[in-house]
C-alpha cells in the first residue's frame, strides 16, 4: 500500500510548481553547468564537473521525490466552521501554561510542516496528542 501524503490545496500547488521549476528551469541550468565543466578538459580531476554531477543527482532525486508525493497526495480541506474534534486541516489554539501565551497552529501533513510559521505536522508528538480530541 502506498504512503499517503496529506497536503492542503495550496501545498499541492506549491509541490507542483516546484516540480515544474525543477524540470523546466533547473534541469536546463544543470545541463549548462555540465557542458561548461566538460569544456575544461580532463574530467577525472575536474572539481566543477564533480560538483555539477552532484547538483544533477540532487535535482533528479528531488524530482522523483516530488513526483511520488504528488502521485500519493491526499488533499485535506480546512473547515471554517467550529468542530468538536481536531483533525488534519484544523486550526487550533494552544495556551502555554507557564506564560499564558496563546499559540495558533494549523495541523497539516509532514510535507507542508513549518512549525515556525504555524504549520504543525500531524506526526509530531504535540499534534498526535491533540488529534481526535
């Protein structure tokens, strides 16, 4: 069974945009880097060529990763209405007991997680503790 990647509609669009950029822009840049490095001569001791090949490998790896994530994406919808249970896509407010500060997080899939910007992965211990409560 394939692993599902939970993403918002916006997150899925971001993944698709990144994939398009890698395929249509970055790949071409890497090809130019490789051509320039090859033109320098001996490839056995050519650091620029090694770096370009390394860059190419990272780009191709990311392309495969994005294709897999998009293929197995499950879009989550966030409801603006109040619900009684926390689900993926819910926005929650958590009060810090010692300071009284209120922190707001949106529960998202791990692909979109960005805790510094209020996007908390559903697989984190904090999200695991509040999901379905």
